[in-house]
C-alpha cells in the first residue's frame, strides 16, 4: 500500500504542471546571468546598411539576413538576467528590439509600412532562451518596466516618424551617452517635433507614453531638459500626424 506522503509527492508535481501549462514562466527563471555580451555583429550591420539619418537600405540588408539571424540567435542563446546591471539589460533589449524589427521587415520586404505586416507587435516570434515573445512584450514588459523613458528614442519601429535607427549598436559602456544623444536628437528634430517658445507640436510618442515622461516632472519640464528652444509652461501642446511609411531613403 502506498503511503499518503509518497502519493502526495507523486500527485503534487502533476497538478503543478497542469497549473503552469500554457503559461510563460517568469523571465528571471528562464534565463541565465551574463556579464557582457558582444554586440559587434549588429554594430557592423548597422554601419553597413543604415545612414546617419536613420534610413535603412533594406534591399542591401536582405543580402545579410544570415548574419542578422546569427546575431538574434546569439541574443536568444545568451539571455540577460534580471540581476544584471541595468546598462547591460538596456543594451540587450534595445538591440534585440531593433534587430528584431529589421528582421520582421526583411521577412516581408518589399513593403510600404510595418503596418502592412499582420500583428507586427503582437505575434510571439522573438526567442529569448527557450521562450517566445512579441516585440510588444519586449517593449512593454521588459524595457518600459526599467523606468527609463529615454528608451522611446532608442527603439525603432521602422517608420519615418519613429526616432531614427542609430547606425551603431547600443552597449552597456556607452548606453548613457547614446540615450542622451538619441533623446536630444529626436526632441530637436523639426521633422519629429516643432518647438517654439509659445507653440508646440509634438510627436505622438509623447501622447502615447505621456506617463513615462511625467513620473517626476511635467511634460514641458521634460522637454525643456533637452530642447534647444525652451518652452513656456503655459504653451498649448498639439500632436503631429504619425508617418508610418517605411524608414528607407525616399
């Protein structure tokens, strides 16, 4: 006769397995820790196919999809731990998001807009360790939870109104300077925002993610941290139409 304790030890794991079936395990339980990752392959591709304005040569990039696949596999096989330094995590997920977005476009190229792709941010196809995630999850569940609003100027959605795709990889050692540069460039880019002392027309990024920019200060205070033309506190804010056209040279 099986003792009750022995029966419990057999049945309990079965019920735990049923309870977890169909659910993604918590990220920190499915990843390993890493001190440093090599983003040089992504850096080489960016320098080769992205110009200083963020325009992407997708036709040329398509010839190197194998190298891009290798880089995404490298990131997938070396997932970053939640206990890693914030700079390492930011560089990992920003590069993963951007490389993943380029990969998505190349899979469907030629096309006019990322919105021509079915559920571009909702489909689980980005591998991290043994789990699959969507680009939306990388942005909202990983990057935004780091409470770093400047990520919105670093990740690129393959569209003209998005912040430009930097033609260099983000790295932990340079992440602070890179985020500052990307933020300042985007806010002061007249094709993204039209800023004067008494009138402001902003990218809809500031509307969609307003809460991320106003946890500590007002939106105008945040903008004035970087804006070349300072904005008065009583300025009216309007939002520009968002151009979802593909970010390649016109």
